[in-house]
C-alpha cells in the first residue's frame, strides 16, 4: 500500500507540457484499489483538486444600519488578520451619497469601519441599491522580506513529491509555488516562520467538504502567510489569535481533504490586491535532509 501511495504522489512531480496529469482509479479482482496514470478496463478518472477553500463570508460582514436620514453601510472584520475590501453599488435609484468609484479599504484585524452613508433623493420614495462586497485576506501594501524557511516538520528525511508549477495540481494562482512532501500520518508539523495564527480547521475527516482538509494559516509580520494543509483530524495544537514562534508545534500531518495519500502541502501566499496568490520561497536546506532549525531565518 505504501508503495502505491508513494508511486501516486511521485506521479505528481512529472511535468507535462500543457495540461494536468490524468490519474485513473480502479479496483482489481481482489478488491484492491489502485491508482495509475495508465487507463485500464473499468478504470475511472480520479479528479484531484488541491485548491484551497477558505470561506470568509461569515467572518467579514457587510452590515446596513437604517436611520432617519437614510442608511449607513459598515464592514466588520472578525478575523485576526487585516482584510482588503472593496464595496461597489449597482442598480442605484433615488440615492445620494453613492461614490463614483468602488470604495477600497484595508480593514485592521478585529475591527469595523463605516464605508458609506446613503440618503434618498426624494424622501417620499424608497431608497434602492444593491451593494457588492469583495474581500481578501491580508494587506496588499506590505512587501515580502527575504526569508529562508526551515523545514516545517520533525523527523524524516522525507521526499518532495510535487514542487512549484507542478502540472498535477500546482498550476493555479493560489498554489503555483506550493510543495507536497510525502510523510507518514502523525508526523509533527511545526511553524516554519513565526506569526499570528489567523485560520485553522481541525474537525475534518477524510475527504470531507473542504479540499484543503484540516489546515493552519499563519500571518507573518511582512504580510505573507504560511499555510499547512491536509493535517490530521484533531491534531491542530494552536488557536486563532495566538502568536507563535518558528519551530512551534502546530499540528500533525494527515491525509484529509482532496489528498491522494499522506503528505504535507505547504505554501506561502500574499494578498496581491483583492486576491491571495502563492509566491516563490526557498527552504533553508534540501527537503531530503533532517530538519535543522538553527539554519535559516531572517
């Protein structure tokens, strides 16, 4: 079984010129499930989606407060990280106070701000408009500082099974520079860089509803974010709003979410302007070596 898993993860490192690698899943006469890049009778295409899904809608909220003079629109950020927001108005009728351009703002952690106050042009008629709010985690005004990341695990050595621009799943803006490291479930995962824990998921079993599985997102002081995916259920040892140092234990590796086998998916991201994208980074030592947290740092 371990051989098949490593084979499958190894396939993810192959580079194809124009499209993602196709993986087939089939069950043999003995009931053994096998994955392969070769089609076989009765095989089905295995759809792998390693895209991150973090829903912020219930943590970044647009609130409308009605009063005698009209309506005031506020945005509340309940996250432990800044949020880049844009508010624009559509279908405006009988309203004054509507800006000509969308309103952009970077909302600090755990705060709220008034973005607009609208009043009816004709008080005898209803005020009509549709607000559209866009938002993204992080402050796009901050620029990354040079940093070489220590290996974010204990034990090993382990093997890189998919690197930057991997055609298997690392071809989207959010994951283009991510790395996948095959390792046994339960391997201690530690923070490669200190910062504020801003998002965690700890309750997902197996594939679940989130392709990321269980994860930890840490905001660094330069605005970049380190994200650790596919963690073991119940193993996350940090909480949102907690500040941690490099080398702090954060979880154990797992096989949750849209994962083809036990591994850690690690990516560094930043807000580039109302969208979060992965950025290039370097480890302080080769992946196939034992971790050494005396190496690297700012």
